[in-house]
């Protein structure tokens, strides 16, 4: 899979919630001209409290570094869980440049402001009691999500995110996301951009908001999504389930639709 740009965020390496196996399979087949890591890639906040670093997480980080070396441009925009990296602003490592904000120009000329989005935590948690309760409830959802995913895997079923399903149906969550989206789009206008791309809230989206394009990468904790830019400049959300289903169909499809080389030759003639 080759894309003009790939935008990944909220991987949370260093936590048990990270869907490392799925992400690793996705990254193995990925190539891109522009790589953007939009925050919370490594969960330094969690690692300081409790060390968890399996081999799969090391391999993912190594693969991201390899992609950054192979890309014409690679930028890491720290989030709230990897904020100590902010001190590395304008520092380069293995092809990665560290910035708090970045403007990416799409192939069709549109300008996209990139930022993790945690600067707008205040609007997300406008009502403090709901903010505190939301953090606790989300932690419970993520833990439950791991159990559901494990059970479905044992039954041979494809991945499905309980946490993402619930978040998209809770009114208070959607209201908070609406405030977050509006604040980011206002910032994009101030920066003279056509759109904004962030992470942080773990809900993938590409939407028009009053003439400003709002994009969110989602995450690799429950929804397993990212955003890619096609070579035409079109942006789209890639989710693991659909992507994996397409790869399986490609592998299972016969080399020649009619089942024989002779039939393929006749069709060509």
C-alpha cells in the first residue's frame, strides 16, 4: 500500500490496550512519502507508572523509524501522553522532526493544520464532573474491549470495537466532541488553513464544519484507524477491519476470474 501521506495517532505503545498485533500487520505493507505521527505514539505517562514493553511494541517503533527514514518528510507531533518529547522540538531523530504544530499541503493544494488536540482539553471536559466520570468510564470500556476482542478472536470472528460503538452513541460524548471539533476548526481558520487534523479523542472522522475540513485519525487502542492521503489529494479513514477484509479478498481471488488462462486470453482478445 502506497500513499502520499499517512497520519497515525494514539497508538499508546507501552500499554496493554494497544492493538499491537493488528497495527504491526498494517505497517508491514505500508509505504508513504509523508509520515505524520500525531501524538500519543508512546505512552510515556503510563510507562513512568508501570513498565510494559513487549517485543511487539519494540517492533512497531522500529518499523515507524524505518518508515520515517524512507519518507521524504516525517514529523512527530507530541500529545498529552508523550509530552516530554515536546522538549525535542526542532530536533531530528532517525528522519523524524518534532513539532507542536505542522501545516501539510495536500496534493490538490489544500492546507491542513496538524496538531494532537490536547490543547483543547478544557472544552472536552467543560463540566468537571462529567470529565472525571468520562475518564473512569473510558478506562472501564477499554478493559472490557480487550475481553470482547479476545473472545471474538477465539471464535474466529473479525475485530469489533465495543468502546468505539459505545462512544458514538453517548450524547455527552458527542457534545464534547462537537466542542472539540469547533475549537480546532476555529484554530485552523486563524492559521489560514483549509482544514485541521488531530487525534486525542479516539474517534475517527472526516467532516466539513462550516467550510473547514475536520479530520481525526482515531486510534489503535479500540477503533484501530488512521487517515491516509491518496496521490490525488483525497483523504480517507482507513480502519483495520475493512482493510484486512479487502486484503483477504485479494489473496483469495483466483488469478483469472473465469478460472483458466485460456479464458483470460479469450477475454483479452
